[in-house]
């Protein structure tokens, strides 16, 4: 069984972990492509494109629009991408929380973890200026002692820098920090930082089984995290 007995702090991914944000990301992406006069996309396609930050999402959308969405190898110039980004940012600002929702069990589980003494953080690749109002909209912002967006540091997941930042900031040993996410980016970042990880099966992971990335443990529902930590800390 995974040993989480020393865990004092938990870092959570946001999109696909706490919040199903794809409906709003899809609406913003579709509006952006339409405004640019390009072929639009479906919500299901956006589900397979998210996870690496807004710029990569738009790059993949543009690749699709230019007719090469199967291989995603169509070259999108930096100038084209840079011109599209402000359009996307404006549309996403308008769609930030219209259709997004918390996954089942998230609020109760976060409350219980906080009450149990765990220090909580957000480590997402979403831009910070979108992350904070989204957390606030769902009234979970006050549960987190630290919020790191994809642009908060010079590198983002799967680079370990955000998790290393937390270890340093909170003076933790690697075994005292746990990363929870739905994507291989979360698991790879945790491994590179030397911290434990829980992979969630329900989020956005490019159609891949999260277990293939080798997380310390796998949960199918968010509330299983609490049960896992309680079980480990009771019996471990």
C-alpha cells in the first residue's frame, strides 16, 4: 500500500481534477476560431487538448483548424499563435465559469482535508489570473494557502519547479508533499520532484490510462483521496 503517513501538504491540479472546465474552454476556443475565420472544433476535441496551458491549447486548436488534427504536426508559426492568444484570452475571460462545475465530492473532501490539518495548494498550468477568480467563483479559494498558475514561475508541469517551490517555501521534505492530478503532467512533475502522487481516472489525460504514468496510487473518485489518506494514516 502507498505510504502517505508523512504527508503534511497536498498540491492539487485544477482542470480535470477539481473542476470540469472544458465546457468553458471549448466555448472560448470555438469563439476564437470563429472570430479568426477558421474551422471550429468540438468539446470532445478540446478535452484531448487541455493540460499544457492556454498557449498549447490554442496551438492544438489552430493545428486542427488548419486541417491536420490527426497528427497535430502542422506547423503553427509563433506569429500566428501570438496573434490568436489575445483573442482566446478575451473569450475565455467571458466564459470563465459559465458552464464549468466542481466534480462530485470535491468540496466536502477539501473541507475534510483542511480540517484534518493538511496544508493545501493549487498547482495548475492555467494562467494565474484565470485560476484565482475560478477558485473564488466556486468558493474554494480560501482553502488554499498557495496558488501557482502556469505563469507563476518560469517553468510549469511536467517540470518539477512548482512542486520544488512548495517544498522550499513550506520547508518540507519530499515525503511530506503529495501531488493530486488527472494528467501525466502531474505524475511526471511529482516523480521529478521526488514526491508521492495520486492519479485520478476521470479527468483529462489525452485518452491515456493515468495508471500508465505510474502514480503512487490511483483513485476513481475524488472522495477516495480522503479515504486513502485516512486508511494509511490509521493503519500505516
